């Protein structure tokens, strides 16, 4: 995963490097802008790093990555759906999945920057309701030949929209976030959970187990978990795997490729050794 910025490795170059090293997927973040007022504190503390307001549009960046790769899965981590028109975003998702031959993973979330979402017309107090309805509306567009949706925040009558995604009924929806209600959101409209590795590892592992138990008991399905910001310690990775994590996403800094190759090689060696047992 990387913040794909105008001063870092170009998306296509990083995608080729990732596929050459055998990585399964490449995740790009999203921020349309950062309000200069800087009222909302950075969740990690301290000053907000500049990559937050230098990011490329994720769908354009992922399309360039798709064009130079064959197997690499392409992911948003995360797409700020609350800042996007759902009909337009459904078209972008379907187009990227279609043109990449079904390689897209749709990481979604509600974000944390109150002024940023406000500039897009979204009230922070209602953002989780907006997220739910926009995801549900997109699902209808992808699955139905003549789609309609009527909710509190999203409302449209019968529409036609093609292409449809290669992955049916839609690309996997990975619901991001670590908040108290995230498990309910995954169960309501997600296929996987995409938590950040923050806080105490045992607490996160406990929540993974809770999600998987509820998925089995309430919906009769196994829910996968993708871990964002995965550790490079093999023993810790194995502990997360035992808890139900199926995908480990390593973080890269927004830098030129020459400055990233050491980290890429280290993570690739760990992944290869892990797969080999």
C-alpha cells in the first residue's frame, strides 16, 4: 500500500515492481484534497504528512497500474465513498474491473476529516448512513440491468449503466475502519473487513474472531479479513492468520522507487518464505 503522490514512484512503475516480486495486490489511498484550515486533528497525532494532499485520483492511478500488469490485484484502501457520487463511482469501479479482467478490490470507508467531507456536502454525523446507502446503490447498479434505489441519502429511478463488473455480483467490498460499529457495517454490506493494525494486537485479534463468529452465526458465511499496515514479524503474522486474517498489506512510504526497493525486497522475501511454509 502506498499514498500514490506526484513526488513518489509512478503508479505503473510500482505496479510492475510489485508484480515482478510476486505480490498479490497493490492498494492506493484516496483524499480529494485537504482543507487548509486543518481543524480536524490527524488521528495518528502530530502534523498531517504532505502525502495526504498530494495523492493521485485512485481510479486513474489504478488504471495505469492495470495497463502494465497481468495478475496483480488492484485495490482502493480506502475509497472515500461519502465524498463521491454513487452512480459515477459505480461506473468507475465497473470499468476498472472490466478493463483489468476482474482484478479490482473495492476498499471503502467513511473517512475522518470533518472539513474534507463537509466540502463534498456530507455531514460527519450522517456519514455512515451515507456510506451504507451509496454502497447499496452501487451494488444495485452492478447487478441489475435496470437499477433503482430509494433511500434517505440516495434516490434514483430506473437507470441503465454498463459495463458490468467481471467479478459477479461485484468486486469484493472491503469495509475499512476500526471504530466501534465497523463489525456491524461489514455484516451489513461488506465482503471483508479492512482494519488498520493500530492499538493492542490482542484486541484486534479478538475483534477478528468476533466478526467471523457473527458471520457464521448470523449469516452463515465466512468473512475474510485483510490487515492494513501488517507487521513484518513472521510470528506476529502467523498469530493474525490463526485469528482469521487472509491478506497482509505492507505499507510503503511515498518515495521514488530507488528509495523503496529495499523495503519491497524485504517484504517480498517475507511473503515468499511465508508461502513456502
